[in-house]
C-alpha cells in the first residue's frame, strides 16, 4: 500500500496511525441489541411497565444501557416499578448497581438508601465510590447526611488513596 498515494489518502492511514480521534472514514458501530434496549427505554418513558422478561434476557451491557438512557429525573412511582420488576437494589452486579444507585441519589429515592449504604460500605473502587459520594454531597439536606453517615463508618475500609480523595469530597 505504501507508495500508492491515492489509496493512502482514501484510507487515511496517517490519520489512523498518527492523529488523535477517529478519522472521518471510521464506521460507526451499530448494535441491534442496543436498538431493542433503546426501544424498551422509550416504552418505559412513554409510561409502559418495565418488562422483567426483557431484563432477564439482557447481558450486563444491555442492562447498563437501559439504566443510563433513562432520564435523570424519574418519579418515585416509576422508580418503584423499576425496583419491583428488576430487583435493582439486590443486584449482585456492581456495574449495574452503580448505574441504579446514580438514579437513587439523583431522585432522593429513600427505598434505595439501604442498598446504597451497603454498596458504599463494601465496595472500595474509586470509579464507583467517588461519583456516588459527589452526587450525595450535591443533594444538599437529603444527600449530605447520608454521605457523612456512610463515610464515617466506611472510611477505614477504603484504600488510603481513595480515602484521601473522599476526604476532600465529603469533609472538604
């Protein structure tokens, strides 16, 4: 290929190898599975009940996409419907639970606080705990007391690097 200037320009070899980002000839990935998840999100947003049979057939990434695509503000009745259909507070998958707990915090969903407490007390990965504590602290009179209560008991279990970062978030 080297030496064929026209082909090199068409393929954008230098852009692929030496420039940041994706060149203009990159193909966008497409997933039929994600299309089905997106349709389920649209149906839920339109008022349909969550479909537990779909959820049960989904892999982690599909479950995450569903939760991530939901509006950040969801009323309590709709959160209750999600919890009832998918048993999100009891999920054993940390990635999915994290996405659920983001909604719990954003919506002051008291029915998820026990799950949030357990997660933050048993999970020390910075990628999970830092955003959740930040979100709790941003929730004012609802979230700050929860964050401080959990952190007071969980701090000793965190890696020192994570604890130092959380000190700045929770007590700073």
